[in-house]
C-alpha cells in the first residue's frame, strides 16, 4: 500500500545544514559570482540593526536566476526596496542603486502594499502584465491577500517568491520560542494555503529563513 508520509529514507536524501557546509557553499558558488552591487549592499547592511531580515546571499543568487529564466522586465517587490511604509531601506540602498545605474527602473511607493496592488489592478492593462514578484518583509498577516492580487498581476508562467516561509526553522520547533510564535503561526497558515492552491506549482526551499516559489500555471 502506498504511503505518502515522510519516512526515514526521505530524510536521508537531504543535507542537514551546518555552518561549515553553508560557508563552503557561499565561498565556492555564491560569493565568486555575486554582482558588485549586491556585494556592496550586503556589506553595507551587515551591521544594520535589522540585518537578520535581509535575504540571504544564496537566496539572492537563486532569485537572480529565476529572473533570467522568465526574462523578467516588469517586477513587483513588497516589503523593502519598492513598496514600503517608510523610505529607510530604500534610502539606505539608494547610493548603491544610483551607482549601478538602475534608479530609473525602481518606482518606489511609500505605502502599505495592499493599496498599491489594488491601484495597479484598477488599470486593466496591468492584469497579467508583470513577470515576477518577491514578497519580503511586508505585513505577513496579509500575505494571502497579497497572493490573491498577485495572482491577477503576474503573467501565466510568471513567478512569485515568498521569503521567510519557514520562519527561520521555527515552523518545526515544538518549543514555541518566545518572539516567534506569531510568525510561526502565520507561516503555517500561508504554507497550507499555498500547498492547496492548484493554480500554482510550488517549491519550498530551505534557504535563508525559508522561501517558497510559486509558478503560475
């Protein structure tokens, strides 16, 4: 009889992360190929009070590949550089953005994400008009509301990437560490809904704090 539940042989197919292994991956495959602007941003934000919230270098490398795979021209980012309730993250990275010559490609909106997404949807030409979306440190309790709107804005075969869907691994931590309970609950709810959404093909990857990639069918 078929058994769809994880068993011991399934666990043996994954590599448990260690600091040494992660250092090897970064030094062998990530840092040598890192774009100058990304390296400069990584160094610039290393000692920032919220540096832990930044996307991991290997996540950035994967996103760069995904952008090229879908030949992305129009993208949406929620939570840091493009749509945010304050300009602090954008202003921090602006000198690097200008140096890279891409300032004119970023249309920063100082706002909660939902009003911006709704405004985009008020214009019919925006439906299916975007190639890629990255949802980072926006209001995580609203992730599903973002998802429903992004499903209308992103083109068929386009990609949506959600960051921190494993909440630093705490989703599987039965001890409920203080400060992570709410984030863990929200991540659980989002993960269940994404898993049940037949409109997308998904892949959840244990990089950084966990990311989930959704390809629209």
